[in-house]
C-alpha cells in the first residue's frame, strides 16, 4: 500500500487503505484513464460495483499499471436484482475485473422489502470461505438491518459503506457501526459539492492553504472514516490524495461538524427495492 495512506484494520484482521478512489457514475469509456491516473497518483484502493458497469475499465487500468495485485485493495458490490445468485454475480464481476478475488464484496443495498439480504449474507460468507473475496460487508444498511445480520450469529460485516458528509453525518448508523466494530466508509463524501462553499469549510481550507475538497476529505480521515472521493480530472484526483500534510484543529473539526442539516443527497435505504 502507498506509504502515505493510513490503513484501517477491519474486524476480520484484514487491512484497508483509509483513502480510496471511487468510480460511481464514471462512464466505462473514461474509467480506465481515471483509475490509471489514480494509481499513478498513489491510490491503491479502488471502489466499483456491478451496477456501475465499469468493472472492465477498472480491471484494464489495474492490469496496465503493472502494480502487484497484493498491493491493491479492490471493492465491488452485489446489486439486489442478483440476490438470487450472489456466486454468479461475483464470478461475473471477477471476470470483468480480470481477477481471481476481490478484497471486499458488499451487499449494495439491503432492499428490505423482502428481507432477502439475510439469506444473501449467508451466501457471501460462503464466497468468503472459498476465497473469492477476502472480506465481506454491506452498503447502505441501517442499524435495524445490521442488528438482524449480526443476530444470524455468523460473520459480522467488516464495512458498512453509507452516505456520509458534513451535511449528512448519519450519526445513528455510524454509532451502530461502532457498536459492532464495523468500519464506516463514506460515499458521496463531498455531498456532490454541496458543502464546499460552507463558511466552516472555506475557513479551514484558507487557513491550511488547501482546497475546500481537501479540507472535507481531511475531516473524514480525522473522524476515522474510510473515504472514496471520485473525479475524472487528473489534477483533482491528485489534489484529493494530497491530504496528509496538514491537520484540522479541534475548532475546525467542530465547525465542520456543525454543518449537519439532514442533507441526504441519495435515496433512503428503505426506499431502494429493485425488483
């Protein structure tokens, strides 16, 4: 892993770079170039998903990089319409990625209308045992979903990837993650830009001579979140990675904490029920 990036030790003992590169909404045609730029910058953690339809581009960039597979941390996700066949879905993802395993496989949404995620969790544990993934986790799970998965008595999710940013800090879910020793990973970490012109962010950025995005990414890191900013611009990809030479003060952290306003940018987890 890049020497700069801190690692989070997951509850299964595996280690995960705290800063990664996300490819949500990156078109397949642009994915390879964006991931190549990220890898050249120093990112070693790449987050994709079957539903993003760009796993092939991720795989191509990884192959062309020449970086050893053991130096990389690759995440992909199971979409709810594939709940009936998690093995086939992961095998298809692996084929597109050109890999024999991923480092983290997530249930993308709980789709709680049917409760099928409980049976699916057992299937993911089987994929874990067989080495098709090194860790298993969930995405967009609320505390009640986590409770039911943990109550199954098997593996506890290693990660819960949730919408989290200064305007929507998702504290109830973060508290539940902490209670179960589940690492919190933030998607939409910059609120799609909605927090970048808030005074507290601008002040912190100006004090440290960094961009507002860098200040927010640093806020995530200091809170212990795993964070996966996305960009297709090489300069911004590099800027988002350059967050280890400064530290926000307690007052700056508190000022950004105070931006909470229930500013969810994505869907509520109970409302995503693909059929």
